[in-house]
């Protein structure tokens, strides 16, 4: 199964989700990530996101940002968005007739009672983002 994680910048939440899913998935799923915005294309994840991830054993430093592309609807089986704005931005690009599911990353972990992963680029809380992403990833892997 091919899964694409999407956030706004592709330098904090979605590369973290990519690394966590890759680690938890144990080779069962193919994972990539992208941003709806293009400001950071070609850049590694944000330093504090790399450090927070590495502190929990996830490798992020080698990842490079790219922008979500309309062709991603056909390339992936499942698109996982970090918040409802990402969902609206991705859905706005959906080609006519395409039915690839676009789901909130936290939607599998209903017990969290959360829709969005708050953006740590703005909140500064990289541990909160990691806690939510780990819980969402565990629930996701049980569901698929
Ligand atoms: P992300 O965080 O969507 O979790 O990668 C962001 C990082 C940078 C920007 C926006 C969001 N930015 O506008 O520069």
C-alpha cells in the first residue's frame, strides 16, 4: 500500500509522519510526504523537527521537501492530511473521477478526540505533534 502524508510546508508534520509510519510500518507500507505549499521545496525538514524526531529514534534529516502534485492522486492509495485546511487544499486539486481517499491523519485515532495536528512551526510544540502523530500512526496501522 502506498501512502502520502501531506501538510502545509512539508518540513515539520508530514516528514515526521512519514518517518514514524516508515518505522511503525515495518516495510508493510510505502510512505512519502509532500506540502500543499511550495516555499521549502528541496529543503530538509526544519531543524527542531529533525531533533525532536531523532530524540525518539526517527530519521528525518535525509528527507527533502516537495510540493503536492495533482499526479499524487494517481500515485498513492491513500492520502493522509495533517489538518482540515490541508484537506480542503488537496481536495480542491482532485481530478474529476478520482476516488483516492483523503483522510485526516488523526481520524483513525477517534479516542484522541482531535481532528488536526497543530502546526509546531507556529506552536513550537514538537513533542505534542510527535505524540499525536505516533498515536495516529498506531491507530492507522491497526485499521489498514
Ligand atoms: P508544516 O509546518 O506544514 O508542518 O511543515 C510549516 C512549516 C513552514 C511553513 C508552514 C508550515 N511556512 O509557511 O513556512
